[in-house]
C-alpha cells in the first residue's frame, strides 16, 4: 500500500511542476508578444515621424517656390494621420535652413534642408541712372530711359557680383544699327560664357571663353530684325540655356563648368546699342538635405 501512495505523490508533484512550467512559458509568450507589438508600434511610429518630417520640409519648399519671401514656418501640421510637425526657418547668409521636427505618438524625428531661394539679384529699367554698371574709360550714360552703349565703349559694360552662381539674366535690347550684340554670364577671371548674336553672320552662338581661348559650344541660325529683342540666359550648375524673344534656342551642359561670375554686355563692333531693361534672378535651389 505504501508504494502506490508514493507513486501518486510523485505524479502529483510532476503534474504541478508541469502546470507551473506551462504557466511560466505562457507568461513568457505573453511578454514576448507584448514586447513584439511594442517594437512594431515603435517602428511604425518612427517611420511615420520620419515621413512627416520629410513631408513638412517638402511643404515648406513648395511654399518658398510659390513665395520666395515666405519665412513663417508652421506648427502642428498633420501631413498624415496621427502626426504633427513643426518647422522653423533660419536665415544663413543668402540661404535658408529649414528644420522640421515631427512627432507620431511618443516618437519624434527631424529633417532639414538648406535652400537658396529665388530672388531678384539686380534690376535696372534705366529710368534715371545706371550706377550699378561699370564701363571702362567712361561713365554710364542714360538717355530717355535707355542705357546707351556707344562708340566710346571699350570692351564691355559689366554689373553684378563675382560670387553669383545660379541665375537667369534677362535683357531687353534695341539694336538701332541692326548689327548684333554680345551678352555675358558668369564673367570672372577664370573665364565666361558669351552669347553672340550676329545679324551679319545670321546666327546665335554660345561661346565658352577660358584662359584666353574661345570655343563655340552651341550655335543656331537666326536673323531677325524685330525690335526690341528679349534675351534670357539661364546658368544653373553645369547647364546653360539661351532664349531669344520667348523662344528657346540653345542648351549646353558643360563637363567643366565655370561656376560663378557677374553679367556683361558687349556691343558688336562698338556700334550703338540701347539697353531698355536688365533683370537678374537667382534660381531656386535645394543645396542640401539631411537628417540631423
């Protein structure tokens, strides 16, 4: 009789031990599943916060493209459900730093961008004077609302900042003697890009001048006596685009681009040229993006 009772006692203890083991395993599984759900939720919140911070910067870039003077930033922007983003705008020289901090539940993330906004760098309608322009050998002359480049001009008339990089230069030019005109962008000691419009030759050339050498990098036939002429020259990183009277004429991508410089005007054969208006606009550009 003693042996069966002893076996029953062992069986009972083993059953209790097995139940306890299963209970502990159940607790561990519940803890693991809870931790797993927490990690998944954290990963989802991190992804949402990151996307919301990036979306906030994209929203700010769109605002700046539409309005270059925009500086307000924003608070509480919900770019996607369950998120809130705050953005600040800091001026750093001629650039803007956009910093967006976003939150999804208890998780936060940040995204930043450095932007060079579009703005007018130079504008002359020559109503009264042309003091921003430099002419070798003589003072700038304004007559009846025109900047007069005459026979006494040696070389070229230049204006602007040698540190200008990406910009679009627009010129309204009258050619009373119907000869042509030379317009220069990114002029610096290293060289420049010259748009040479010759009615005598019957073409528009884009010429790269560097270290005393001249290379015609693009050319198109054009002989148009329409007055006035509107020229637009866009220099953006390595890309040059030339438009005449609203028509795109030339494009060129320079494998070794000249990076900066001012603008200039060269009357062809030193004949009389009348400049009605000149505008230089800085091109909108995102110079860097990163996660702090």
